[in-house]
C-alpha cells in the first residue's frame, strides 16, 4: 500500500483526534515500519489495518465509518494534488465509470507498484452506474466515501447502494443513481 495513504491517514487522525491519538494507535500496533511513513514508500496493508483497528477501539467508531471519513479527506488531497485529472470530467457518472480505464492508469504512472482495487462497469446510463468492486483489502467504504465526494465535487447528489457479493467485503456491487 502506498505511503501517501498512510501519511494522509495519520494527518487526518491528528486533525480529528489529536497527536496523542496518533501516538497511541502507532504504539499500540506492531508495525514493521515503526509507524514512520513517506508518501512515496510502500508498506504492508496489515499496518493500515492495525492502525484502523486501534483507532476504532479508541474512538468507538466503526472501521467502515472511519474509512468513509478518511475517503472524504483523501478526496480533498486528490482534488488539490491532481486538479487536471478531475477537470477532465464534467459529470460524476462519467468520472466514476472511468476509474478502471483512466484514473487507475494515471495512478499507476505515478505509483507503478500501487496495488489498486478493480472496478468493473456492469451497466451505465446518463444517470446511473452499476460497478463491481474487487479487492483483497475489502476497503469498499473507502471507495464509497470517494464516490460520495465525487458527486459533491460536481454539485450533484446520488443514492449509492452497496451490495456485498462476498461476505468478507472483497467483492461488492455499487448501485449508483444520480438524484
């Protein structure tokens, strides 16, 4: 998992819960990195999972809810860092349907060793989209948060339904209807 995901996560934790919480979740975890991350480094997903679990345990906030909030924060980072990529699109459905064939290709150019989830478009209309998310990391709520912020970016709203195709969350159907 790319370091930017870790550095931005810890920035969010500090902003929302304070530096003491950052120290607490790092020291509670058994991290090969020692909790020291660079945005361009690559780290094990198990480290992110430990940080999330300890943050959840210390705040009483479910991991899925933490991932939603984190995704909203991370979208802001993408907006600021890659405005040209978002400016390519004028509609949230078009942007979301291009995740696999455009956005992830651009991410791979910047981070060649990034391990990204896949998003297979099953059905697309002007106002709706059905996609299948697949990832061994089961971070579909992170994807949901990014989708929510995508609609917000375009001053639009949508109803997004998650349907787990595998109980462990490694395969999820997103049913998206623009309001």
